[in-house]
């Protein structure tokens, strides 16, 4: 069923680009600033998506995913270093206020085994887990097989990341 969904969203030919585990332990699971996955991925046309599989319940109380509806229609927004552990970039405050523009964040209530699929261009993030409940999710990231990486942007991102890591060590 997932292959059929991916074909409908990405086209007949797609590739797995990465797999990640996100874990927010009870009481101190870290927040993830609002960002777009494609700022990290640097796909030229943004034809990629994330399949997020909920391993624990996920909701507002335990730092569940928060999305800005229809934000993927704005293309890549300006990002800046977040200096947040586990997340190197965030959408700038100015860009975030423009794209939010009186929209309410959508935080789905998910059960273990539920799946969310989002575009690599959607603005999303999560708050700290202050609950007694763990929140874990597994992501599978896919791109259209014809989609190309923008290596110039990748180089710029890596230089920014290296600088951020150096600044963290100094502080």
C-alpha cells in the first residue's frame, strides 16, 4: 500500500534517501525548531517526502509533530542556524511569521503504528516533551529517482554546519 501511495505522490520511480529514528524521552525530550527537510536535503525541485511512523503515541503533550498547513507552497524559506542540540537549522523568524500568517499549527494525535506523510517542503517542528510518556518515531525519506541534488547548496549548508559546530565547542 505504501508503494502505491509513494508512486501517486512521487511518480513511478522513487528512491529511499535516508532512515532516521527520533526519540523524545519523558520529561526532557528536546524540541525541534520549525524547519523544512529540503533545507537539509537540497533537492533541486523539492520532489521528496518523509514517511513518519509513530512508534509511541504522539500528541501536543509529548512533543508531537507540528505542521504549518499549506506551507509547502512557499518553496524553500530562509533558514538560520538554530544552535539547538539535534537540529542545526530553523526557519527565520521573519519567514516563519509570514508563512504562519494567522494559521494554527496542526498537531495530529497519533497512536503507535500510525503514519504521517509530509512533503520535504512543509514547515514543521516539535516542542519539548514535558510529559511522562516517551515519543518515538521512525522516518523513511524518499525522493523521485529523477530528482537531483543541488551540490552547491549542499556545500554552503555544510560550511554553515561546520561553523556552527565550531561555535558550539567555543561556548
